[in-house]
C-alpha cells in the first residue's frame, strides 16, 4: 500500500514539473506581430480595409 502511494506521488510530481516547464515556455514566447492588409466582408455599403505595418502602426480605410 505504501509503495502504491509513493508511485502515485512520484507520477503526479513528474506531471506537475512537465506542465510547469511547458507553461513557462508558452508564456515567455513573444507575441506574434499582425502585419498585412485585411478586409471586412465585401457587402456594400460598409467595407473596411485595415493595413498593419511592421512598426506597429495601422491605417483604416472605409469605402
């Protein structure tokens, strides 16, 4: 019975360590940049086009 409890504690400890390492890696990755041009649906009269630039600025065009 004591061996069974020790094995369960060991397995849970390994799982916690693996999850901690994975979550730290995910949280430390830089956020992706949104770059390019995107357009709303093509149903007039409200068509919007957004352009995102590498320096972090953007422009919004309204048709």
